[in-house]
C-alpha cells in the first residue's frame, strides 16, 4: 500500500488517519521503512514488556524527533501492522527525549477508533482512567531507557492541544522553520 495517499485528517477535523505499526500486546516493535514502504522489525522488547495499546503514526506529519507524529490508539483488541484506521483525537502526552544530548519533543497523541461503540463516550484524555495515562507514560520511559534514551513526560493536554500539535507537525513537514524549535 502507498501510505502517502492518505491525508492527515479524515472526515472531521478531530479525526485523523492512522497507520498502525505495532499492535497492542506485541513485544515486536515494527516501523514503516519510507523507502521500501514495507514494515520492518525494529526491535524486540524484553520478556514481560509489551505495547499497552496499538501504536502507530499520523500520515503527512513530522515530529521533532524526525519521524511522523506518534499516536496511541486505545481499543480492546490489537489491530495489525499496516492497518489503516480513523481515530478520534482525545489528547496528548507531551514529552521530550534526548537526541545527541539535546532534548527533542516526542509527543504521543492519544485517540480511539472513530466508530468504536465501546469507547464512544470518551471525548478527552480526562475521560480516561488516570492509571491508563500513567502506565502509558511509564511504558515509554522504560521503553526508551532500554536504548539508553531519556524520555521525560511533561504533562497531558486535551483534544485542542493535540490537534494543534498535529497541525504544527504538518507545517513542520512542509518546512516551516518557525516550528523547527523542537516543540
């Protein structure tokens, strides 16, 4: 599939297109190779560690770490690598990580499938159980520490903050130097 044909936003302004790279419950971390358009095994997590939710990216965005903007999609079942879905944006876990000794923004957008009846009452990150957010932050702190990278959660924001980060990531991809500040 050519993932470049997907737009960032789907049918509504609060709904984004998502490509899942790593399914919920997986110890294998996959990443899309932009040159081959194939998903490649990026790393294997230690025994006992696994992705708490479906993890992917939002097309046509570029985050401060040089990759497309990350998104965590909360759903009961795992999706599959390469799955396209539309997610309603609930908020963001704002974070930095160290790249070459300098802090770089590496936020995690949080969403739910657009048409998921089970998660239909979730409208903002504040609707999630506090433990879900904390455990997700702890997962990424641990995940990055295994590679010797410091990941530091800065706080959370609601849908408005997350949507602004997505729009900024679109501008960053398009070379808007105003945004090249590491958010």
